[in-house]
């Protein structure tokens, strides 16, 4: 019995399935496309760290389409790493042809080729393409990204909520607004550190992590401040000194009890072994590593060196933050709240319930338009 006879016996018109096959064939025949755009993300509060103060952040968005399926990615270039949104967009557009000719199912090979084509210094651009490719593969296979990667979403850690540098009064207000989060992350690194922490402690006793963003340039000052922070119930300190002051940070670590995590001091996988004597852990971000695949490699290298791992983010939309959330079960701590700082997030993805990351169950990243 041939296919047409079977369909007739089943009472199904042959023309409809044949039309469907033709439609699928047409979609499969369409060449892959890469489109980019810049998205300005307006912030709910002025975001201030030791490096800058801003009302908005600009990210580069990537739309990768093939066979009628769309994958979306995002990168957040920042000046600290000499990366800029317009330059990232141009870099992606310059190699769009190389992206579209590759096989996304061979993503390890394809992403390596894209990284080489983009060249050094385009980590955020690489992250945007990487995320879009993974989103496409997950959608094509109809599985969430965490399942594609063999990760159990129930192991996702609690994320903290970040509070930027501000006046004590506004800091107290921000702390109250974060009442649903069981853990806070507070930006420090200026002369106002003590009043900032005291303002937070005046309204909550919940655990706090601090990020100095390279703000303490004197090792004795760093020791004094970290020891004081220990008395305030702080869990750990992120990047207390400038990234290049590795020996000074190693000395500070020998004089304090709080764990110290590297952020700006860790911008490449090759740097991780050099950090072992100065830091207790590293902060992995998709925009620093250049996407999901490389972030997982960073995590595995850190684990092999007995370093703790936190998974952070830039100020980004739910696109990047959701992508990071899919691999968050692999780390010790999560700082995935960049999307919660944004007033005009174009996506809905990972949710947070009292600090717990709830991963979407849809295919790929599981994003839906906001």
C-alpha cells in the first residue's frame, strides 16, 4: 500500500499533507539570515557604581532565522572592557555571511569560527550571536535550553538583587523595595561605603554580598573595609581592588576571612588559573566570556581549580538574563537581576519567586515578547 492509498483508506485528503511537505521544504530552502539592532534599556533607578552612573544601557540584539525558526540573542558591551554597542553591531554585520553558512547543529564548530571571525575584544557581540544560535537549536529540537545542555532546572540557585550606590536615604528605599529577595548585593568602593551598608542594615538583617568594582586601590584600606564588612554580616566581596593588582589582592586575601571573587580580573579563560592564589572564586558573565558555550567552559575550569563560581550579568534585558539562568544550576551563587533593573524590558523569560529562579519551559530560551 503506497502513501496515497493509505491516506485514502484513513479518510484523509492527500493534498493537505503534500502541501504541508511543500511548505516545509520551502522554509528549509530559505537561506539563514542574521539581523541586528540596538536596544536602549531605560533603568528604573539611576545605576551608579565606582565606574559610572547611567540612566540607561544600550545592548545589541541579534535575530538569527533559518527554516522558518527564529533565534534571539543579546550582548551588553560596556566601556570598562573597551566594547561599544555600535562597534559590536558593525562587527556582527561584517561577518553575517559567515554566520549564515554554518550549521547551527554543529554549534561548537560554528561558534569557534564566529569567535575567530569577530576577533579579539568583541565578547558581547560574540555572546549575542551565541545566545541566538542556542535559542534556534533549542526551538528546532523543541526542547528548553537547559534540557539541551543536560541541566536540571530545579538546581537553579537563589539570585540576589543589586542595589547601586546612592544616598543613604535612597539606599534604604531601594532596600525596602527589594523586600521579596532573600539576599542583596550592594555596590561599594567609594568613601561612602560605611554609610551605605549602615543604611541597608538599618532596614534589614538579610544576607548581603558586596561588589567594590575595583574601587579600593590601597591594600590596607581594602583589608580594613573587608574586616569591617565581616562584622556587618557580609557573605563575600567581589573585586575589591583593580584587576591588575593581583599581588596586592593576594596579600589582602591572606589578611581577611571573607571570600573574595574576581570579576574584572577574570575576562578570559586563560586568566582563571592565575587567580587561584588571590581569589576564592570567579564571576562568570555571558557578556565577558562570549556566550553560553564559553561560560560553561569557564565554570568547568574554575571547578577543576577548586574555585567557587558565581554567575552574574550586565544590565540587560530578559534575553541575556534568561540565557544565563539556563546554566545557573551549574554555579554556587547567582546574581541575575539585570533585567529587573530595566523599565522597558522587551522580553518575558526567567521569573523570580522570592529570589528563586524559575526557568521557562518553552523551547530554546523560552522567551515571549513583553
